[in-house]
C-alpha cells in the first residue's frame, strides 16, 4: 500500500467516525526540519559552540552599534 492510499484510507475512516481528517503526507515536512535545526542550534549554544547562520546575523544586528541620524 502506498502512502497516498494509506492517507485516503485514513481520511475515509476519520469521516466515518466524525473525526477531523489527518494532514496530507508531507504537509509539515518544512516545520519538522526547522525544529530539528533549532534544536541543533540550541544544543550547540548550550555546549558553548559559537552561533552561525541566521542566529549570528540576528545577534550581530542586535549588538552592533547603530549610526546616529543627523538632525
């Protein structure tokens, strides 16, 4: 049975029991990948390894001195 056939069967069962339909296969793949990346970055920070990528850019924006506007 393919994953698509299993999903159709699960949707059919859910409708017969009056339950909400399950999400389509692959609907939350990107969210899972983001959560895994965030967990990896958190564990790295707790272990004392330096931040990189988006975390480092965000920190540099927060900590960098801002130029004063001329008035």
